[in-house]
């Protein structure tokens, strides 16, 4: 299968981030990708886009966020591209590791810091963060499973 590539350009706000994630979910459903993979891609993409809005742009609207999608045989690769505040892969790994250390006695006071990166690091098969040509890039890749024929068409038994 020749890779299919798409680019979405959105404003730096949470509503556009959620809309873009929903659009990708629809694409995966149309391609009959297994529900667990579709759910995980949507969750990780929403976390990544919302993090881009909040951290790269301080939650301010009026900046562009790009989402590049590459559909290849059995996988989807996504790049979230911003021009805002930079970070490093090491910093993102550190916040995810901190979020993974949960105090069972303090479940009512879970810190929010790093949970999105923890979800991404565990939900995606690969992820990376780097700079390319003055842009900040979070790249994620998920190996996809096609839904079983019964799940695609309930009439098939």
C-alpha cells in the first residue's frame, strides 16, 4: 500500500484539537480498524494536541498547530507540529515517569502533570519529540489491527 498523507491545520485551541482527533477517529473507523486501536489513537492524539495548545502556546488561541498523518500498511504515523515553546524528549520522558509514580494512599490528589505523556508513551508503539527546521515535532506511530469481519458487519456470522 502506498502511504496516504494528510495535513490538518488548526487554531491553537482545545475545541479544534478535539475536532481533529474526532476526524482521525472517523478515518480509522472508515478503514475498519479495530476499536481498541481506534480508541487509543484518538485518546493519544487528543492528549498530544491539547498538550501542544497548553504548553507550546500557553493555552492561547491564534497560533497554528499542524497535524500531519501518514497512513501506511498496518500503521498510522502522526506528527503534531508547533512553533511555540520548545521542550525535549528527555523532559517529556521525565514528566511521564513522574506521572507513573502514583501514591495509592493519595488517589484523590493525583497530579495532572505528565499524565498525557504517560498515556502517549504507553498507548503508542513509538513516539519521539524533536526540532525540525525551527519547528517542534511530536511524532507518534501506532501499529493497527483490522477489525474482525464480525465486528465490521454484524450480519456476518
